[in-house]
C-alpha cells in the first residue's frame, strides 16, 4: 500500500533510524522503512501540513512605482502520511477545524491539506505515555482518515474513509472483509481499552473533572504560579503538541532582492508572544502564559473551536518538558486542589 | 530521511537535535529523544537554531579593505594579503582571538597557526571569563581540568548545590536535570545573591550578600571541620593537604565570615551538615560567559573534597560552560594559559590575551586575527580601531566588520564536519548536512591556507584528518576517532587507552595520586557600603548574555524573546526592591542615577523582589553601560560573577 501511495505522493511515516532509535515521523524514500508497529513517534506529524518554517509568499516592492509584486508560493506537493495513530489523527482534525473551520480559512494550510492522503493506524494496545481514553481520542480511529488500518492478527483491516480511500482499495485489489469485520474492529478496540490500566501507566489524567473546573475558572493563582515557576519557557510543549497551531509571521529580505514572508511555529509560552504594539502585554508573567495554555486545551469556551477537548492524550508534552508540567501533571495539580477543597 | 542527527551549537550543554534538511537547506529542528543527556529536550535557542542556519545575513565573499571600504576579493588574494600583513608583526604587537563556538578542528589549527607559524603565544578566547580559573583549580586539585561529575548522573545526586548561576536561563537543560532530580527527592540548595529561577525551585535558597560567596563557602567549610563532620576515611585514604586546609580554616573568624555573607549561623551549619551527610553531592557554577574567581572555585572544591563528595557516582564539582565549545577550545590549546592537552603555558610560551593587551594603555597590540567575535559589546573600541591589521574569520555578518581590514568567510557548523566538547567533556561530532554558499571554506581550511602562504605545508585533507592530529597531541583525546564518535552520542574525555569508552566522571578508583586540597584565598575582603554609597550593585553578565550576541540577532523568535525586557526598559534597568525604590522616591520604570566612586549612569528602575534589600542588580547588556559606566570606573566584568560596586541611587 505504501508503495502504491509512493508512486504519486511524497511518503511520510514512522521510521526507526538508526536501528534502536526512537520512532519519529520522517519522509521516506523506501516504503519498506515505514514502521507501523512503532510506538508513538517523538515528533507530531503536523509538520507535514503545517511546517515548522515555511515561506508562504514572496514579494518585490518597487519603491518608485509604489507597487508590490506578490508571488504566492506554490510549493505544495502531494503527500501521504501513513501510520497516524488515533491521537495524532484527532490532532489533525483539530488543526483542520482551527485552520479551515472558522471564519477565516487559511489558504496555505488548505493547500497542504487537500493534497494530503491520510492513513490512520488504530491502536490495538496503549503505550506507557498514552491517555487518549481520558481525552476521548482513541484508541480506535473514528473519522477524518482516507484509510484506517486496524491490526487483526497477521492482517490489517482496511477501512476506506473517503473516496480517495475507496479508490486506493480498488487499486490494491483488496477483498471485502465480510460481515463480521465491524464487530471484529469493535472487539479489538475494547481489548485495547482494557489494557490501559495495566500498560498506560505514566500519564493517568482525569481530565473531564478538571475541564469543568478550568471552564468555570475556579483554579487558584497559587497553582498557576507553582506551574509557572517550573516553566523553562522553551516552547517545546507547543511544538510537540498535535493540536497546537500558533504561528509567527516574519518578513525577511532575501539576498535576491525579494522579500520572503515566513510562517513559523510560535508558542504561547514565550513572553513576546502576546506582546502588542505599544508594548502592552496581557500575559507577561509566566504563570499567566501557562494558564493560557491549559485554558486553550481544557476550557470549554476555548476548545469548542475544535468541537472537542484540545488535548488528544498523546503524552508528548510530558516527555519533552524540562520542568514537570506536562498535561497529566497539571491535571493532577488541579485535581489535588479540587480534592483538598472537597475535604475542607 | 530528511532529518539528521546533530548537536546544538549554542550553549555548553550540547543537546542532541535533529535537523530537517530539504532542498539543500535546513528547514527545521527537533529535539533528539535518544541523546543520553538532553533526552529529547531543547531550550528556546535550540528550538530555533534552524532560523540561524537559514539566515542570509552572512559573509559570502572574502573582503579586503581598500581606501576605507571593504571590497570583494578571492580567497587567494585575501589570504595572501592577510598573511603578508600579519607577518610584519612580532611579540606583543600581534595576538589571536579564538571563538568558543568554533569546532575543535578550527581552534586546534588556529592555535597551531599562532604558535608555530607566527611564533606567537598570544592566544585568547572570547567570552571565556573564569573558565580558565576553574580548569586551573580542578587540574591542580583533581588532575581533571573540567567538570568532575557527569550531567548524566545528576539524577543520582542526593544533594545538589547551585552556586550563583541562573542555570535555568544559562543552560536550561542542565537546569531541567537539576530540577527533575529535586522533584525525585534530591536536596536542592541554591547559594546566590539574587533569587534566580532555580533558587525559587530549590528546597533552600541561601540568599547571600553580594560579593560574599567566598565568605559563605569558607564559613561552611570551617563549621564542617570544627564539628568533625568531614569524611575522615576518605580524607585519609584518598587526599593530601587536609591539615594545611584545616589550619587555614582555623585562622578564619567564623562570626565575621557569617556576618559578611548575610546568612545565619543556622543556615551555615545546616549546609555543612547536609553536605557532609549526603550520600552524594554535586556543585554547579557558571564558567565561561560568567565565572567564579579562582578563590571561590578553590574553596568550593576544597569544601566538597572535605565532605568526601568527589570521585563517586552522583558527585562532582561542576563548572557549566555557557558556550558550546569553551571546554574543547581549552582542550586543544586555544584558550589562554594552556597548551594542547593542558600543559601549562609557562615562560615564553605564556602569552597575553588580546583582552589583556588592549587593556594596557598605551597598548602594544597592532595586529590581530579574530574568529567569529559574536559578542556585540566591544570594549576598547577606540584602540581596536587603531589596529593596523585586523583579520576576521567568520560565517555571519557582524557589526565588528567595521574594524576589519581583511575578512575571510567561513562555513557554519552545519556546512562542515566538526567536533565540539560540551561542559561534561563530551566530544560530539557534527557531520556536514548542507553545502556552504558557493566557494565558502571551513575555518580550519582557512587557517591551513594561511599557514601554507607562510611556508608551513600542513597536510589536512579533511576535518577528520585534523582530529587525528588532535588525538595524537592531546592525551585525553588519544582514543578518539570520528568512527567511534559517530557510533554513539560522542565520548567523554579522558578517552585514551585506559578509558577507551571515555570517562563519565572522575572516579576515586582511577586516580594516579591523591586528590589535593588547593587552598583558600589569603584574604577575604567583603564589599563595604558607606554613607556615600549605601547600596551594593551587582553587575550580572550571564542572564542576558545572548541578547548581546550577534548570532542571536539572526534568529526571529529567540531575538524577540531576548528583546522582551529591552522593550520594556529601553535604556536598561536596575532592579530594586519595592521598599528601596520607595525610599529613593522612585517607582517602576522611572529614571534613577546610579552613582559610584568612578562614574554614574542613568537607567530605569525595575521593581523586583528577586534582590535583597540594600542591593541592586544591573544586567550588563544595556548599550553604553559596559564601556561607559562599568569600564570608566576601572571595574572589569572580567572578574568574578559576583562583581559588586558600592553605589548610591538618586532620583533622576
């Protein structure tokens, strides 16, 4: 399947390179290098359609004539992203809703997205860092894919989720799985969920209770200061998060004489992120920036643009944080406060 | 694949990263989860190194100054011109300034060029305050002139003492390791004059009076020995010189030491007890961008030695370098005072650094070859302008070009092979990932070309060849090869026949002789306030160092972040407590004159509870502050990190 996709797409998927390394999403030339069985790759797949740094247009300005000539960048190639686990797939849906589902439609993202073929890989077991069952984003992929694969013994159940998926199925000559397939997929999903207690041990996070608390705003400032003290202001949580979409635009004069407009990842953990002209900064202290992040993910009023919670339970922020303030820890701190109040 | 493993080129932590290369250019960076030390973390700088590598604000062609203007030339013409001009000078007329960010290969050949071709011992290293002192003390005391512990063992330390450094900002991932160790139960104690982020995260912050670190360390050592808490078994079997150290301590007055330090007797005693009783303990201090003076390092080392916290797992006295290859520069002989392999440069081999030569008035210096020179603040600008021949080798465009007569563009670290040695002695290989701009050469090749012009035919076909030469001359590198470096995430020196896999940390079972007490400083003057100058002003270099670093200006996000404070306080700031500000009659953002015996400056007030009452803090990065206020007084930030000036504050 990967080989077929590779014929007319740039292929991306989880790879383990060199052998023994941690899995990561990367471009692959050889379809055999895609490792579907790999654990959650360290980096999120969003860079495929929302690159870390991207030139979105360039222009030359004729000062005398007072006229700018603008060239939209048309560099987007068809890409196939194989091996998206349910959490990352849900992240993709959040980005779709953010960039395409609001009043302003992001043309650059839309261009990437339309040329993307998505092959999801429903999880049959959790990894230690997972908590998608807490964020209703797995382990089985539900929607938004062109193809979904579910490992069933030696085979994979292949589900087409779109016309593109159906076309691929016919091209590969796949045979119908029969009437029991849906029930089989459901059983596999239940078996996966049942394994969370024993195997997904690192990040149990009872998010729903905390979402309620964060939404209604009753989290004391002490907690945010406790979290803020531990923030190293590195931005990593935003960069590894499958749903984070904040970006910075910068115009850079190129040697050739034109000016390039660059879009690059940004992070609300940075002090300069919300600073405005006139130097007013509504979130200057670090604790205010931290509470913004968790409101964005957990508060109903901010996450409703995603039509679901803003966290997908992938556990990456926990691993990458130099402090100890990944999602599951923050949820724990807030829950402790709720519990303390309950005891009073 | 389009992502390739490499090592960050900013600070001395040397985190692993993955560079995303597409279409011959670096387009992104990601943290490398497999790196044994950084384990998938990066700081704001590391997360944006791709912005630096993508910049077109570079030097693309060799330049020669003619009739006051820099004009393009060929490498051959520029190198010939530079060689001919530089060779006119001798003795203290000529000096070389190496870059702490350049590779071992670059710096080894620069040092070789200076010493063997120009026959000049005058080599210095930019942004290197204090590391030489730390190396000196640790060499004398432990035979290992760098971090005694290993960063990978931080999680095994039972007690961690952070001395002075705002480590969470200087080397964030080292700060992270320390913080996570504390969250897992390690006792974290900060000893500093300012309440830094790591101090806020510490179980105990021992809040020192400015300029009294030596007093505090001496007091703790004295109490430890007076109470008999020192590790006698260890001292008896593994060390030499303890009796002399005891006598030194006995001659000190505990009461006045404690009083000067601003700590309570209970705090001093508590630290002594904990340090002596901890199963393992590490000390961290900044070295390089900002460093402790020799006396402080000596006392810290002797204190840890007395407590038996040297040479075991989870132990160490650990200078943390702020720039990626300060340690390597010293290893290969490009730092002042040491030849390659840490042979002390003595007699005619002991040269003077460009900084020392320029500080003399009049200066004998007439010519210099300078690499990179990232630090924007130029002291002695007038004297540098008077130089007859200044040759600059570097990759990035820099305002320093205005001083140069010949400019030779170099490749960036992603455009050439090279090794860099981080603060825990880990030699790491960065492979070339992209091509340099057309015709641009790596710095090591430029030095070889200069040597060739002057009749010295070196034979290095590649950076790897240079490493072979380094391995042959530097004993601690003798078993290092590119192949071995590439197999894992580098090797920590000493890496020789006895330690083919490298050496994570100093180990008591592996010592050629006893560990030696180095001895404390003879005098311990405490900064004094007076009626005229009732405040103690701390001038801090490390926190905002990267703000005044030229390469940071080539980025977007880090540049924005380092600028954050400057936008709020465009003319600089002095931190005061709210109570002190009220007493002076000023408030946040209002102007104040800071007056010392040697001069005054006008800055804005920044109210902060991170300084002690009666003290003030000024970051060195503000425009005219260094050449103006600080240098005018004869005060030099080249001294210890805890540099202190008595001042008074007047509402402006």
